[in-house]
C-alpha cells in the first residue's frame, strides 16, 4: 500500500526529493530509499542522480536533499 502512495505522490509532482518524501510520509530516508529502489527496479519511477543549482564541487549537500525521483 505504501508503494502505491509513494508512486501517487511522485506522480502529482514534476519531481520530488527523497527528503521531501521522507517529511511527507513521516519516515526516515533509510526506510524510504529501499521502497524507491524497488519502484525504480520495476520501471515505475525514475531517479535523478542530482539536481542542484549550486554548481559547487564540495559535495557538502545532504544527499537526501539532492536525490530526486520522477515519473515519465
């Protein structure tokens, strides 16, 4: 059931970060990521490696805030 809710949440947005989904579903990112990986593996969603307007190479951003998922 949660997988369907995750997919519907992503479908309502152009793209959504892992952190946004964690806040929305009140889960930590470590619990949410395996479910997202399953949906990616099934071809139901896609993952952006990184969306950032920062342009820095310091890698100091939290990975959950720059890891995005979308449905094409």
